[in-house]
C-alpha cells in the first residue's frame, strides 16, 4: 500500500462576497461580514472593505491573511506617494498600483480577489475588477468572492453593461441612481445568502460620493 502524504497548502479560502457599482457621481461598494474556513464560521463581524485613500475603497475576498498583507503594503506605498507628491492618490492611480503589486507577486500570489471602487479625477464613479495576479479592467459594476457566480448573472441581467468592443467606446457607469444602486446591492446579497454558505450574517455597504463616505448595514441569514 502506497503511503499517502499529507497535503499542506499555504493558502485558505475564507469565503465571502464583494460587489461594487459605479454611478455618474457615486460608487457603492458592499461585502458581507462572515469569515469562514471549511464548514466553520471564524467570525460574523469581519469587514472586508478597506479605505485606501479618500477616493478609493477596496473590497477583498479569498485568503484574509494575504488580504491584510496586501492592504498594509498598499497603505505603505500610498504614504510614500503622499510624502513625494503632497496629495492623495487618485482612484485610477490606485487601480494601477494594485495591479502592479499583484503582478509583482505572480509566482507566489496574494490569494485575494479584489474589487476597487471610488471616484475618478472627473468625479465619476469607477469600479475596477481583478484576478489574483493583477489583470484588471474598468467596469460599471463588479463582483468577487464565493457568491460571485450567483450575483454576477443577476447584475448582468439588471444592468447590461455595454460591450468593451463597441466603437466609439461607451461609458461604463450604470444608469441607476444612488438609492436604486443600494437597493440592488441589498437584493443581490439577500438572494446569494440563500444559496451560498460562505456569505451571510451582515451586509456592509459603503457609499462614496462628493459629500464623502457613509456606511449602511443590513442583517443577512445567520445559518
């Protein structure tokens, strides 16, 4: 009988789902607060949303230890940028920095799946969606995490993003008002929580507009 070696992985997947929607003058970014491993819930009160700059927010699912390391690295880079340029980094610049950071670690990647949201230099909402090794795209809405396969088809059905192949290029921002976008996000998570065991407990919604940042919360299923 062949001896079975124990499989060890440096990674874990702590689950959870993240959604971001960009509007004409706002960005809504949301994530649930459940953190799991296997069939165990580690905590029901874990925020997956991180403020990177005044105009940039990042929501991340995947391996939360790698996410924390990534957040600390980006915070250090942003601090250096502020000392050198005497201003905050814009959201498109932060999007490029995140892409470069993930690509730099491509041979031993950060096991984090990120969606970056904020306002661009013109004050329009912007959302960037990423894979684990830094490939990214500016979109009108994005979704990452364990519930993304349930949420993304619903968002596609409701928002119908214009094809990036259209000429002239069409604006990626969604036609929804801020209140409609928040309601849509709540519907997404209420639906995903019914089918995905890694999404639940509480929904944290962060709304970024010209007036600043505000947060809303909604209770989700706890089972």
